[in-house]
């Protein structure tokens, strides 16, 4: 069997059942000497695929293979003495080149497999939470340039780096969003079961209650839709400036109405604005705003509606002003507690 026949025999064996390490080195030698560059490329590709299926290949194993190549690579044993003498000048230089080619192949395979391993691993997502206590407000600039203004007793949670296709945030409480425009990466706020989606706009979300969320749009367009049952037909709405969506988390309903922005955005300017709000809700707002506990002795004044505005006022000034609208008495226990005794609503 001459060199060409031996080369074809080994190629066919590699295709049918695979070669031993000795046969593989011999085939490299024969193709490099008597074959074409295309044959060598095909051989390397086949070996790469075979190696790539070995998921346990590691750096240690590649070092072992390299040492084997350095130690074992030589002129094939099947070559006759006459042919060996005939090609003696081919010798060391050609075999070294073959060894280098095999080493390069092994190294490339190891790097590729480890790259694929790392690629398959789910990246660890780091989340950031920013929050405010009662009596606090804060402004947060996100890494995309969007600005979030947090009201008292509120928080947002978001990834340290936004995903390639989405900017996702979770809100608890109330915040005003000024979103940097990016049509390729929608900005989505999740708040108590409601998803608010924008590309770039400004809007306010109030979600202190687990059952009720309000989304009020100042500029641009906003889409709101329940998070639950998104595979089913659920109600959604698109809002434009001066519109508000009231979301009921119990029945997933959304009611859209035209509103005056002033009462809903006043808090950003350190102002309290109550527009026909039940006194019980006013009390909750005062607790958050002034970081104080208000104890209601009874519920006689809870349903009284309040329309009033206060800016940068002390708590006692606000309570005195509210007494003109709602019949109640109050007592300051200390700087952390107030007791209110309701009487009745005033006409």
C-alpha cells in the first residue's frame, strides 16, 4: 500500500469509525505531504467537531495532549525505509509544523468549549434598591439617563445594568418618572400587578395600596396593562398627557379619565394638595409626609372630603387648617405621635 492509498484508507476510517491517536498523526503527515490544503482544513474541522463533543475537556487535559504530541509525533511507522530516506530532508521541519498545527487545534478547541460553557451560564443579575422613609423624598438618576423622583415611604428596584431590549423597574409607593427616550428599549414599571410601558415620557405612579394604582401622564404616551394573565385577553389602555388610569388589582379593571395634573404632581414641589380626598386618606398622607404616627380615636371624620393646599407648612399649621374643614380635635403626644378625635364633617 503506497502513501496515497494509505492516506485514503485513513480518511475513510476516520469518516466511518474514527482513528486512533497514532493513525491521526499519520494522517496529518500524509495529507500535509501528499494532500491539499482543503483536505487539511476538512480534517481539522472534523477533529474539532469530535473534540467539541467532549464536554470534559479542560486545560489539564490539553496540556497532557500537548506533551504527548511533543513526545510522540514522528514519521509514520508505516513508511518504508526507502521512502523515509527519500523524504529525509522533509523530516523535522515538517513534523514540527504538524505538531504546531495540532497544538493550535487543541488550544482553539479548549478555548471554544470553555467559551461556550461560560456563554451557557445564566449571567448573575445584580439589583439595586433605592428607598425613602417617611418624611423623605429623593431623586435618582438611572444609568440610561432617566430620572426617578421618589415620594416618601417609597422604593424602586432595578438591575445594575439594563437588559439589551428592556428597561425594567419595580415600584412600591409613589414616584415621578422622567424617562430618557429609547425606542429600542422600552421602559417598564411594575407596580402592584400593573405594567406601565413607555419609550420616553414623564408620568406619575401612585401605588401605596395593594388594590389600587394610579398612573398620571404629564408628557408623551404611556401604555398600562395588568401583569397577570398576559396570555389571555386583558384590558389595557394608552394614555396621553392629562389622562389618568385607575387600576383595580382585584378585578384587573382600568378606568381612564381626564385630570388636572396639579394635585397629583404637587408633592414634587413640596406641596400637599388635597382635591376632595377622604379625611382618612389625608391622615395617611400626613403620616408619610411628616414621618409621624397618627392615632384615630374614632372614625367619625374618616369620610369627610377635604380640598386644601399647603406648601412647606409645619404639621401643626396643617392640622389647624384642616380643623376649619373637618370637625376634629388633636393632641401632640411627642414629635412622633398625634392623637386625633373626630367629631363630624362640616358643611
